[in-house]
C-alpha cells in the first residue's frame, strides 16, 4: 500500500490578547495635547464707515513702517513753559510742514496721543473728514487720547493739554493768529512747534 503523504496541518490564528509572559505592555498615560497656536491679538482696527465718502485722509504720522516703539510722556507741571520751535512755511504749505513735524516726533519715540495739531485757517484734511461723520464721533477720539488729534484754533477752549502742540498757521488774520499763539502755548506741556511765515510769527510772538 503506497504511503500517503501527511497533509499539512493549517493552524488558524485567532486575534485576541496574548497571554504569553512578557508580551503584555502596561498602557502609558496619555499626555495632554499641547494647545494649538492661535492668532495673536492685534490692535483693533477702526470699524469701516458705511457712509464713507472716499478714502480717509491720513492722520498725521500714521502708517509709518519701521518706527520705534512709542512711549507716552509724563505730563509736565502746569507751570512749566514749553519750548517754542519755528518751522518756516507759507500759508499753503503750513499743514504739510506740520505733518512732517509730527512724523519726526513719532520717529523720535513720541506716542501719537502726546501730539495735538492746530490750524489757524482751514481745518486739517483729517479733521474735515472726521467731522463729516458728526461731532460726537470726532470729539470722542480726543477723549480716547490714543492718536494724534487735529483741531482748529477756535476749538482750543475745549481741548486739554498735550505734551507737544504743532500749530500750523495756514491762514487767519493777524489778530486771530495772535490769539492762537499763546493759546497753543498754554496747551503745550513741553514743546510748541509753529509752522508759518517766520517774519510774521516773530512780530506776533
């Protein structure tokens, strides 16, 4: 009788826990998941105005890249006399000269809320734009005190003191400018920058 080859035995492996010694692993405690990085808080942008008539005229000293951090100055004593600086300009270029003075102040480390820009003739373009949305919103920005504020010399009575006042003599009569000069000096804690015709200003100072 021929020999029958043994049939191979097939052992099915059944999935399940292994009981062999040394094969059981102690479950490790799960590590708490690291918090996902989120966006860093940034400065709150100004809300868009639905009734905007066009692009907002630039506030003096805004949108300047690479400027050093600003530090708000400590208010000077009320009795202190501010230093007066004259910047030659015509009525037509006085506002532009004032804006350049503001830029330099901010580049030197002044905080925007330290600076007040005053005009004797036509309102600063930024002030004209903001006033078109109502006086309440306009004066609210002065109360917040976070930015450079622009106003007309006739409104100095309702404005407090700031570290630096920039006076743009861009119009007005001699008598109006003569009143604006000491009023602006009274509002300046440390420095008054006057932008206008030097000969005219010296006669009025």
